[in-house]
């Protein structure tokens, strides 16, 4: 299931966004990397506890380290690291919600606590079966949390203008041929883009800009997709209006 599995999402902008789903091969590789890192840290901690407090301290440390590293490690990296543990980063994977937005604390806790059911304690057999039989390659934790593991599309780096671009840059564009529905789709994207993961955000911007760019005479070549959409919304609002949604920050 590694080849071309995709999840199609209908966005509020009226665009079908395709998320490339991770398959068993890359998920296995990322899991093995994360397990190796966790076990290495865990062995060091347990040996240190045994040296300081003896067998009882080692047993207590083993239980605590298992929960902290097996569950907590994933939660911390998924929430703070954009859905990527160290293993997923190496494998080019990312966890997102089933609407393409970044995973939050609640969803991450649910999917990772359920690792105790479909993961290492049962040799990942329940997870393997679930990934094979579900259409979106989801293990039990993903189904409960409403999350997906996707191949990490690298977003193009946003390069803000070196100086403030005057309204004349976009006020002269001929936007008369664009309808209200199209402009509304652009503004919806600009308002919610900061809630999207980098890959879906870049793909959605490219889709919208690709459909509209050729219909707006006067656009200079090489303008970044999001910047084009910002200026397009401003041009429809009037020459004195600032770009909708604020200036986009650089992608990381």
C-alpha cells in the first residue's frame, strides 16, 4: 500500500486536496528508528537507576521510562514538531488530522495512548492489520483520534519581499474577470492558511494560484503563490487595502 494511496479532502475553498498516505514500509522504518532511539535512552536511564537504587529502583524506572518514551516521546514531537518524530522526519512522514491540519494535543494523546493496545505490547500486529484493511492506512489509534500519517510534502520556502510593496504593485491588476465565489475562496484560504500543515498549505496555494494567475493580466512573473493570492485579495478590495490574513511567515 506504499505506492499511490491518497486521501482526497474537499477544502472550504472548493478545491480537492490530495494527501499522499504513508504505507507500511515507511511507517515501519520510522517506527524502528523511534524505537531504537527510545530504547537507547531507556537502557541508560534504567542502568543509572539500578546503580543508584538497586533492583527496585531499576524496576520503577523501567515502568516510568516505558510510558514516558513510548507514549510521551511521540506526543511531544507530534505536537511541538509539526507531526514528526525523529523517525518520521528521517522517513519523510508526518501526522496530520483527517482534514489536513496539524495534529493537536488531544488527538496526539489519544493515538499514542492506544499504542499500548495496537503497538509494541502485541508486536504491532493489530496496527499492521488495521493499516492493511482501512482505506486510509490508519491504525486503531489513528481511527480513534481522527489522524492520518502522510508522506511529508516539502513546502516551497516563502520569501517575503525585501521592502514593503506599495499598493501600486497590485492595484493596477485587471481583476474584473474574477467572480465573487473565486475571491471568497481566496480569502477563505488566506484566513485559515496558518492552521494547515506546510504540505497541504503549499499544495492548496499552488492549486488556487494556478487556476487564477492566467486570468489576471499584469501579474509579474515569479510571484510566490501565497503572495499572489494576498495581492489578488487586496486588489479586489481596493488599492488601499492591505493583503488579507496578514503577511505569511517563512516556512520551516
